[in-house]
C-alpha cells in the first residue's frame, strides 16, 4: 500500500478556523481510504498561501524528499499555495515525482491550462540554467587542466581489507563546495573526470570533513 501525507491549511489563526482544519483532515482521510493510501502523517497549519516559507509545508517537502511517501493529499490547489508560491511548490512536487490528490478533483490534481503552461516554462528554464551552469563548470575545469591542474592527484583510495570507499577526492569536494556548488553539481563535475561518485557520497564526505574540522 502506498503511503501519503495529508496537508491542511487555513490562512488565519482565528479559533473558528479550527473546524475548517478538522473538516479538511476528515475529508482527506476518507479520500485516502478511497484510493487505498496509508496516511502516515497529518500536517495542519495557519499561514498565508502566498508564503513559501511555511513550517508545515517545509516539513511536508522534507518528508516527501525522503522518498518513502508517494502521495500528498490536499483539499484543493489553493491549500497548497497561491500565486507564485503555488507554482513554485507544484514544480517542486513534480520534481519529487509525488502524486497529488485533492478533494475538489476527487483524485489526481487537475490544473488549469495557464498553470500547466507556467510549469512547463519553469521546467524548460530550469533545465537550460542547469545546462549552462554545468557548461561553465566544464569550461573552468578544462582551463584549469590546460594550466597544469591535475584533479586525479588528490585521489585517496580506501585501505586494503573490507569494502573500499568510492573514489572521492576530498580536497576537490571541499574546494568546489567553497565555490558554492551544490552537491549534485560537485558529483557531476567529478564524474566528468572519471570519479564514480554520487551526490550522496559527496555529501557524506563533506560532512565527514566538517565534523573533523569541528573536532579540531
């Protein structure tokens, strides 16, 4: 059975809105049962839909980002957010590959043609920004190599016996991180130089470095 989170929101902190939150939760539980979804959490909050920085919604995104929850249940798309905030959150949910179900649609969220068009534009722009960013990284690294830089010289292999660590040049990870590259971009850059390394490994190595620095 797929797992789901229920998200309920009202825009004010008036006490009479408590009944609205409870009604949303009850109706969404019934919707989950209708679609054979296991509800693992119900998150309620009082906040404006125009704000992205909402504690409840940030918790929802964090839980969904773990990859163990497949669906988000909301009353309608306005409970998710309004204006630019709604588009930003819908884009993030699509990137997480999360199914969104609503009471209004009695199932999968149905968006207007205008919203679908904006989301498509956002996706296209983000993809071209990613390609441009990676092109800048490759160009910079090629220039560095032409000037005598050799990233493979920083390679540290795991000790013999047991499972060896993946190749992960720590000095390069730290240097690239200080250049404000994301862990995803650092992994992509290092893979371009032949290092078989994932974003998770880059993050783990960097955290090990940070912990060591704190101990010292």
